């Protein structure tokens, strides 16, 4: 009797477990627990891929300004999860629209990082050594951020941008790994969804979300709310930017711009934020670009008062490289003798790689209440580069800068072409 | 017999649901054989973790499992130390999506493990559980003999099968490769 009872009980437990398994199996997707709040939507790339084919796409695409190679591949891999198509959705011949998630979930591209970061810095990079048969992995848990590593020299990584006929596709694998980073596990659905447990062929099929992947991201972040801010167009005139769309707050909004700080640590990955941007009709807003601290790439709008997943718009291409202010190509290397000056302390800025004997202008922006920009822009100084394309400038840290974070960037004009430097950040004591 | 099949299938499904989240290439048995030099059926007799920091990189934690059993490639008695990335070392954890599920590598588990050599994983490791969660498979006893639990399409062992059948399939795949 005892044996029959045990057998019956055991069978019922297994049957119950199988019922739940069958339910999940019918759905296909799975979750690993957790989700990314709005402060964890950033992602960056430390491009230390060593294979030549991982960075041999040098063709720019207007829908993805400023990035090529592995960085562009990974950017597109993340953008596929976004709520709506990125810009006009173009830029990948293997899919009609990049941006198919349909949930209240948008990654925010933050460009490059100077290092691999810590396990919660949201940086994608490669790792050297034997892969042990693994293509890439994502470090979890995700709630406080994540880190993705590709086994860089163990596989023949390809950056596309079109179809990939040999090796492994960075974009497809990035899309898969970023699916883990937002909280998805593997799918048992048929039809090779992105979150399949294994990568089929070269992995280009994993670039495009399948219906099961979309159901998965919607299960974590809910289907995209109709009220979610939407960007239809971004127009740049000089340093004035006008965004048109819908769902903007009539009181204040925050505009997210890509930060121009190449930072590999915990402090990196923060977007440059222009605060207090009103939109009286909820469909358009105009703001002034800070002089420095941001980079061309992408832009998003967040309603200031909200903090739910649906208070952030999808990301949209933003290219203001010739619009004055920041942005540009960062071809000039700018540095300073200290990054934590005290008021009254002398500061020497120096640079190299600038156009020979061409005029320069060092500009600044600063934040009143970090990390939000206000309209505090100005010029540090002007002059001419040396005949070796170098330069330096001495200034005394103003007393009024105490306690502020200042972003400084160089602009260099030669034959009508504007090039610029990296941005440096000064935290004034 | 039907009950056994049903139990085996249910256990396999449950294991599949607990499996880790490796991002691995699609593998079939032949592909797995071509990429590994050891396949062992046996018992996990030790599980330990080590930490290692590669040059110019961050700390990594590896789990090493020791399997004592029989080689499926040449029928010899072997003991294999095979590692995968991830684990907890002295209270510090590194959890990665490529790890097998904890239920797969518990001490005392009967398993089939495919293993290959690795470089750059530190002084304590010279071979891996190939494809991490894709290279370890639980086995259970049945009246007909040990059964290895498959992990579905895309894995080296797709469906449940007797270990004796797996050995035959390995021999067949090896001879076809020649």
C-alpha cells in the first residue's frame, strides 16, 4: 500500500511539474528573473575584438551615425529589442526594421567604453583565450546591470553589415546576449527564435526577433503603452534641436543624448541629459545643445515626472556633427593636467592630432546639478594650433565653478571642415 | 515500461527547463566528437571552484568537476577534471549564462561529459566541459541499462537514449569521419 501511495504521489508531482513545463513549452520563451529599470538601459562596447573581419565594415549608415565595425553590429543587435524601429528602421539588409520588441523596453546606445568594466557596467567586449565551445556569455543577475563577453579570438567574428556566409555573426550573437541582459532565458519555441539555446549557422538569423522573443520581452516589460513618448523626427539648426513626435509631457521632459565620455568604470554609461525641456502641445519640443559632453549617435525623450518603463521613448538616430557644439569625430586627443581641480588652481589643457596651424576653440558646458545639463555653455579659449598639429592652453579654474562638473571639448576648423576632440570631464572641488 | 518511459521523458524535460543559458554553436554528435578528445560516462566525485585573473582582464571564477568513469571513445577507465566558467569561490560569485544548471553538476550525479583542452584558463585548468551546459548530460538507470537524457535539437545528444546506443552512435560517427 505504501509503495502504491508513493508511486501515486510521485506520479502526481511529476505530472504537476510536467503540466507547468508543458505550459511553458507551449509559450517557448523563459525568463531568468529581474528586469532593467530606466537607469540600466545604457549599453556600450569596448571594441577589443582582434579578428580583422570583426571590424572591417567601414561604411557609415545615416540611421546609425558615427559607428561602424563591431560597434555598429552590437548597436543594431541591441536596437532590435527596442520598442519601435530605430529611426526609419533601415541599415540591415537582412531585416525590414531594426527595432521589433514592441514592449516598454528600449536600450540606449552609449557608444564606446575604454575598458571591459565591472560585471554590472553594461559593457560588451571580447575576452581572449579558449572558448571551451562557448560563443559568448552574459554575467548575471541583471537588476544592477550586466556584462557581456564574446570569446574574441576563438571564433571568426564577422561584423556584416549584410548577410554573413562564414564565421559567426556579431550582430546576431549580440542580439541573443542582450536578450539575456534584459531578462530572458532560452526559448524552446520552434522556428529558431533569437533566444534559442544555440546559434544556428552563422547566427544572422538571430538578428531578427521572432514572435516568441517579442512575447518574452513583452512579458517582462509589458506591451508598449500607447502613451509612450514617440520620436518621429529630429531637426538640428545650428545648436537648436527640435524634436517632433507624440506623448511628450506638457510640463517638462528630459532629453537623453549619448555621452562623449570614454569611461570604462562604474561612473561611465550615464547619458548626457538636457533637463527641463517643455512641450506645450505634447508633440514637439525645442532645446539648445550643450557645447560639449555629448556625442552624435542616438537620442531619446523621457517624461520628467514619470519613472515607469513607458515614460521613455524609443531611441532615435541623432547626428549633429556639423551642427555646432559637441558631437563630431573625436580625432583630436585632448587632455588636462588634472581632472579634479580646485577653484583658483591653474589648469593646462593640451592636445595633439589637430589640423596643422588651424584655428582652435575650446568650449565647455557644465551641470548645475549633476548629471543634468543646463544652458551653461561658453568658450574656454581660442587660438591656433602649432605647425605640428598640437596646442596647449592655460587657464585658472574660476571660483564660480566650485562643486560643478564641467565638460570640455576642442573644436578645430580647417578648410571649412570641423573636427573635434574627445570630451574631458572636470570635477571641480 | 510505459511508466519508465514517461518518467524518463518527464525528468528530461525538467532537466531541460533547468539547463543553463549558454550561447553555443549548434552541435550534433559528430560535431561534438570532432571538437573533443574525451567523452566520459561516470559519476561526479568532486566539485570545486578556482579563481583566475587573466592578464589585462577581470577576475574569473571557474567550476571544476571531476568525473570518474568510462571513456566513451576507447572504453578505458578514466578520471577527468573538466571546467566551465562561473561559480562561487569563497563567497564571491560569478554567474554567467553559459553555466550548466546547478542540478546538472551536483556531487554524485551520474553524467556523460564531453571535454576538450583549453588554454588561458589559469594554472589549475587544462580542459573544459565543452560548450559548458551543452557538454554535460545526466544519466539515469533503467531496466535496460543507463539512459542518457538528451537536451533537444541543436545539442550533441538530442533525445534520450541508452548509453550503449550512444556508444554505438559515437563509433558510427567516428568511422564515418574516417
